[in-house]
C-alpha cells in the first residue's frame, strides 16, 4: 500500500501521553530506544511527534528526545504564585516548554476539573501562545443514549473555548475506551469526527486504546489527523510501530 496522505491539508500527528508513568531514567532509555529505531527525515518532515511525560521526567525528555515536541500534561493558569503543588507558566517557559494537554477526561473526572476551570486554563495558555491539545470525550452512559446525546455532550465541552486563539489540536477520547482495551469502532470514530469537524477546522486526533493493531485503520478514517496514545505509547517500540503504520 502507499503511505497515508493527511486530510484537510494537515500533517499526521502522533502524540504519546505517559500519564503517571516512567521516571527520568526510564524516559532516557525510552528516547535512546527511539533514536536507535529511528525516523527518516521524510517522515519527520511529513508527520509530527509530541510527547507528554510526567513533570518529574520533563527535563529528561527535554534533554534526551532526539526529535519531536515535549509538552506537559497539565499546568496551573498562572505565571507563578501561592499555588501549592502546581506548576506555573514561569517554570514551563524557563524550560522552553510551550505545549500543553488540557481537558483530559482523567483530570475532569478524577480531579474534578469543571468546564469553567478547563476554559480558564485554555484561555490563559492561549494568551501565552502555547500549542494546546484540547481533549473532549463522553462517558459510556452518554454513548448508550445515541449519537445526538454524544454530540450535545461534546459541544458542551467547547463552552468558553476559543479555538482561534492559538494553535490547537482537538483530541476526541471517548472515556469508555481509555485504557480499557476497547477502542471505538471505525464507524463511531468517523461519525463523531464528522460532527467535530463542523465545530472546528483544527486537526482532529483520536485517542482511546489506540495500539499497533488498530492504528492504521483509525488513521485511514475520514477527519482523523492523528492519534493521542496512552498505554501503548509507554513502550518505545510499540509507539514507534504505531507511527510507522502510516507507511505500511
């Protein structure tokens, strides 16, 4: 087969979210393995790699990643201040980190981030010119009500979000498919991404149990411009295999 072409003029984006995994040492080993596996110059010109390590391995990722962008999984919407346990823009800018993941379902559901909180973060980091990967997704209870309920739920997650304010990629991650091994079927992805395309012209990523076995089929789906990979990205060889699925 010929290599995949990007759709809507976008390059394909491959993003790895390490979540609460890896250490500074294992991140160094991770990127050493990726360097050994290698990417062609043509691949790096035509595709984008983004890695979201934990805070404690952020510097190691910056030091040892031979290619790709390094971003953060979260930050507080302030430059600095009395915000115990948080990381502000001052620290990120000192490390030359200007990419951030906002709105991930685990922060919404496990840490109680409301849409108002998410929108505040989005607006703050947009003003600073950060590249924002904005996550949306519905729980299984909503999916079971049908596509109209899914669309209403997702549209509400764009409240207060100005997608024109900065560079943005939108990642659709159905909550019921994250870490469960059950990815949305292609028809579900296609239908939901077609709806999201009516809301934004930004690149659309799919996330939710993406792995080496299903990545190519997902990437061939209309309006899918890349993938945000969780558990399957923790192993460098696995993530490399996912990225190379566009060349099969």
